[in-house]
C-alpha cells in the first residue's frame, strides 16, 4: 500500500514536470532560431537607443577605435554611401537602413573583437570624415552637409523591424531592375523580409550597365588561377553556356569549359559589378555585359532615388525593398 502511494506520487510529479521541461526547452530552441535569423528584439525595451549613444568605430586604415555618437557616425556613413544630390526621402531611407544595419551588428555580435563596426564598405559600412567629404565637394558644402544631417536627424531612432525584431538591412548600389534573395548570394535561408522585388527606372543610372572584356588567354589564366585543371575549347559552340537563372534574373549556374560555376563565383573571378551578366564570345576576346552594381540584396540605392522621384516617402521606399517590415522607434 505504501509502495503504491509512492508510485502515485512519482507519476503525479512527472505528469506536471515533463511539460515544464519540454516547453522551456522548445522555447529556448525557438529563441535561438529567432535570434539567429532576425536579431534580438530591441523595440521591447531590451535595447535603449537613447541611452546607448556611443558606438565603437574601427578605422580600418589605422586600426584605431573611436567612440562616437551613433547619429554623428550616421552623418559620415550616409554621406559616404549615397550621393548628396539624391532626393531627401532616398537619403532618409539610407539613414534608416544604415542605423538598422549598425544596430543589427551590435546586437548580433560584430565581426570585430573590440569594435561594433568598421569603416570599410567591403566589410561593414562605408564611412567618410567630414573633412574628406568637404574636400570632395566642390560647392555649397555647408548646405550639402545640412541635407545629410536632415536625413539622419529627421529619422532619429527609426529602425526597420520584422515581427518586432531588428532586420539585417542589406543594401547595394543598383539592382539591375530586380533585387536578389540572399540564398543565391551567400546561401542559407532565414531572411523572409529579403525577397526579390522589381524596381523600374534603375537603367537610367550609370551604375546600371558595365562591361568587362578580356583576351581569351587572360580569361583562361584567371580561370586556371581558381581551377588548376580548367580546360576550354573555344571552337565548341557550347563552351560557355548559361544553365539557369535566379529569381533576381542573375546567373544561378553556368558551364564554362569543364567547370560548372555559380554567377557569384564568376563575378568574383572576373571582378564583375554583379552576377547579372551575359557573355559575348568574340574572335579574340570574351566580353561580359553586366547589369546592376553590388550583391543585389535588400535596398537598392539608385532604386530608392527613383521611387523618391515618383513621390514615395522613405517608409514606402523601405517597405518596397524589405517585405513585410515595419519602421518604428527603437525604445527610448
Ligand atoms: Zn567591418
């Protein structure tokens, strides 16, 4: 009888305990996935934009780390990333994107050991000192700087979120007409707000079209640098053949001689402006005809200016390039 009572107590305890153990475990797993994909929540009070104030900026040429006010840092970023003669709403979109990008880096652990972000556009985000920027501008320097400040100040504290979490706000120069899903650039899923979207008017910018022409032996040399066993017979009409395209109209797979490559790999080998290209095989030369500039993921800067010219405000521009997002205040 006593034994039965003990069994019953154990069963009752387990009945209550098991769901608790499993629920908290699953919650933890879900939390990890959520953090990995979208960044931790910062609109729920866990990130205080107003109190944070300073970020640690690494100057890549000197290795010096500077503690700088986030909005002042953004003046230097916006003036480095976007031409000042772009529409104010495009500059405001850029400021909001740059702020979001910076906060995402801080929250999701920076690439740098003792700094939040660096000033190298190839690594983190472009940055130019006010002095250097003034040197590059020929006229109306103060007026231009005021316009940059207005873009940052009028969007102070505004960040882009997806389901309440700060997004990884990728951006690029020119989409070539259609943006790209990150899956085709870096692999991996997990960014539902980064879809392929179309923007008209991208072709009116100088960043839209470019060409790279190489002599056939130069072409072979560059391929052999990457693949020692590379072979190609230019007499074969299918020696270079595009196999498939991505949703963003870029090259997904291409056969070059005895190799099958992704468009992103070809872009890297031949230093093309984008993976949206066609190839012309001439008598002596191979010519890449390229559309767009950059990886093509997220906001297009020239596309933003086009939308601003059509009367769209910065929130509408952001919502065009990032699917299902909100623009809201980081908590103060
Ligand atoms: Zn960096």
